[in-house]
């Protein structure tokens, strides 16, 4: 693949992949975002690109979101401005929220939830005790209002 650079930020090198400009000149953090030094500060590369491409300075409460869901993408056409709530809604709308046992606060595994749903005999209080969760959690699991996916 051909390595290219942005005219207004030549030290950022990228490869075009499916419309995304995936940054290849700088390391990614554990979430896949690229950070660069800009005006003496370490900044998210896509935020700097957005500001330079749109000739504006963003306030700290504004977030630069990716339309493409590729954290290392620096294509200005894939970036849009928004709030933290907009970013959360993007995650929910795109099905990227942590659900089930992928949620760091989950006390149960998928197989335990299936066992709870399959158990038609054991009282809710006993199941709650067995799995070390609240009775309300057991009721919500059995009623499909929790662990819906």
C-alpha cells in the first residue's frame, strides 16, 4: 500500500484502507487511537486533524467522533464534532456497548444466565444466593429485561 501524508500535517503518514486514512507513522494506544505532539502538548491525532482541516479550535467539552468506527482513522471526511452524549449514542446505535459478560461490572456469565432461565423449579431467593446476586437480578433475567441479547 502507498503511504501518503496530509498537506497540513505532513508528519502524519497514512495508508488508505476502505476509505479510511489509517495512521501508520505513530503508535496507537491500547484503544487504537493515535496520539501526537502538537503545539507542545500530546493530543489525539484525529482531533488535531479535525481542527486543522476545519480551521477551528475546539473547546475541551467537544469531542471529535469517527463516522467509520476506526480509532486510527485521520480522514477528515470521517470525522465529526459532537458531545460526550453524542459519542455514547453512536456506541449504542452501532451495537458496540459492553453487554452481558463483556460488561466489566457483570457478575454472571452467559452460561450462568442460561442455567437461571432454564431452572423452572428453584425459588428466586435460592438462585440469587447460589449466584451471589440480588433477587431482582434473577427476576429480570427470567423476565428477559436483563441480559436480553
